C-alpha cells in the first residue's frame, strides 16, 4: 500500500533541551519532520544524534521543550498526561530491541496485554491475540513462555503484541539489534508486509544500513538536526 498525502506525524521546529544558561544541553535543535500515513521510515544516526529523543516525542513518552508535535493534526503538547496516554494506547504500537516480554507469561498472554489495558473482554482478547500470533506465524507456540522460544520468535511475539490493537503507527527501536542476520531478515520482511498490506505507518530506529534498506525513506540525524533524507 502506497503512502497517502495525509501527514500523520509532524515535528515543527521541535527542540528538546536540558538545563539552563551555559549548562543547556540540546538533544534536538529545531527539527522539522513530516511522516505521511502508510510510510515506512528508517531513522539513523550515531549515538547522541537525537534520534532516540525524537522517537520518544513521537511515541508520546516525552514532550518538546519548544516547537510542536502534531499527531494527525492534534497538537500533542496541548494534551493532558492522561490524553497523551490514551493516544499512545489507542494509536501507537511499540517494538523494542530487548523484546520486553513477561518471562513467566505465555506468548498469547503477552500479546493480550495491550487489550487488557483497553478493557477488552477475556474471550475477545484471546481471539484477537491468536489472530495476531497467526499473522506472524506463531499460533503453534501460543502457550509457550519466552524462555521456550528463540530470539526471532520472541521478537515476532513482540510484533504481534504491537499490532494486536491495529495501531495507526508502529514504532520500532532497533528491532533486529539482538538477532542474527537470518532472523533479522525474517523480522524486516514481516514489518515490510504489515506496512505494505495493512498500511501501518512504521518508524524504525536502526544502526544497520541493510535493515534500513527495507524502508521507503531514510532520515539521518546528527547533532540534534536532520542532516539528510532520502527515498529508496
């Protein structure tokens, strides 16, 4: 599915800094970034470049010090803490490098968690979670705990958990960082398929050029600025 012309994410002269006066440290120095519905964007840059700060703002985990962050035209900075939490819960899915699965909980119960927070009934949660596991090819290990799964399988459970709520935006932070090459390719092809077939907007931080190549656009951060952008 091709990206539409509708912006879903807009950073407008977004700045993030800590401290005051001569001790002020800038993480973002006036970033302008527009991500349209259905895009798959890879964010790259060295440590300290500002990419993680930008992702935290996009994920409603942090707020800009100056400038604006618009999510589907809504000024996130004008929302209350509870409203930002609802936005995060209802519209954004998260995938982490470390999987972040509950160790003593089965795969299907891990996938059910976002639905539990939404107040979905137990019977409906189970159906939706199984469908999400099926979409990543793991329905046969639904009742296995993370320790009984490979790293690649654990990351696919994490992807199922992120997409079970049918989010508008999927944020992936180094999703292949703990995987070997073969498993990394599996995960990237899965993400690419969700973007292509379901139209989920994906924003992914990665250090790996071969993983970034799966995206349709690459944004490079350096010293709190965007210093390059390109379409593949």
